[in-house]
C-alpha cells in the first residue's frame, strides 16, 4: 500500500496530503478515562498530536496544543476537541526557543486552570545522503526542537505535576535502530528514550509516571514536507504489515499511558508500534 508521490514545503499541511491521514478518532468511543484532566500536547496541531488531542477530549480531558505556525491545522484540531464538549487552547510559537517552552506551560495553566498530563510530541527532521551534509546549525536545531523542547517543557511543567500525573514522550523506531539518512533525528529519538528511562526513575517517588511511544512510519504532514517524492510514494511499504500507520492507530497508546485506570504500574516503558517489525531485547 502506498501514497501518491507528493511533496510540500515544511512544516507541512494536512489539507494538502493525499490521501488524507486518519487523525480525527472518528470511531473512537471514550469511557471517561481522563475525566477533567488537563493536558498539554506539543505538536498537537496535526498527525499523532491531533489524534491524541481528540482521543484525550473523548476521554474527558481539556487540552492545550503547542505548535509552530500551522494555524489551519490547529484550528481543525480545536474544532474536533470542542465538538466533544472540551476546551482546546491554541499555543503557536517556536519550541526551539527556551523562553517559549516555559511560556506554553504558563499559558496552559492559565487557560485550563492547571496541568495534569504532558505529551511531548513535537519533531522535525532533515534527511541527508552523507553525514558531512549536516551543518552545526541543522544539528543544533534538530536537538532544540526534538529533545531540548522535551526537557524544557517538562522542567517548566514539573512545578504543576504531582501524584497521579503522567508524561508521555514520542520517540521513533529510528531511536531504536538508527537511520542512515536521518542521523541527527535518530540521535534525538534515542536520547528521548534514555531520558524517559531516567525521568521515570527520578519522578517515581513523586508519583509522576513517565513513558514513551516509539512509532514506526506514520502518515503525517512531516512525511511529504521532509522526504522526497519517491520516498513518500513507497513510505511504509517495507513494514511487515505493508503500510505506514495512521495517527488514529497510535493515539490509544497515549490514552493507555496517560490513564491511571489502565497503566498505574507502568513507568519507564517504551511502546514500540512498528507494524510487525521486531526489535532485539
């Protein structure tokens, strides 16, 4: 199963993708697992972040979504969240900035009245053919967005999180096995996994659980806006299931890890949703 060859300018727009990703959790039925919880989701405007925001809303949570500049996508996510009778705060800006990372936490607490759940999900990637192509600027920017924002947003959020609260980080299959054309991206995703393990240990005495989802290929705006047309056309075909995942297929993992009724004994875990690919260990 493949997508038509296509390409966009970064950071990508959902409306221009063909086919459209399944990211609205249309057939998902909530059970009140996150009733009246307040969540901040970075990269929440589209893709996995949108699906998670809608799933959380269907489970009874209010959400704030932080994103770069994709206002049309963000407003669509807010529309889907509000259709479930929940609040959605829109927080545009560059999470590569340390100041903005702190600001989105403050804005979330102001808008929602507090913070109980944090989903670190935002990411960028820049494929290269040779490692010499990676400039210091690219390396630093990839880490600022993909790893340092996780650290900075979490550091600010810890003042508001306590017993029974949860953090869910998004890593990638590339953090588990590397990727010869996504070297800096893979390095950040591996760092996220090690950081998840460490944070789970140090926050356990406070009753704050920290877990991670490491997906394989997922059909999101990141793909046509960063990969070549030929790569997009065959994206996900090499997985044992023969296709990329849809965002809707991954969001339930985030609900599971956020909901104390389902995962109260889970911390320091990595759920690798890889379409049948298996990893050693």
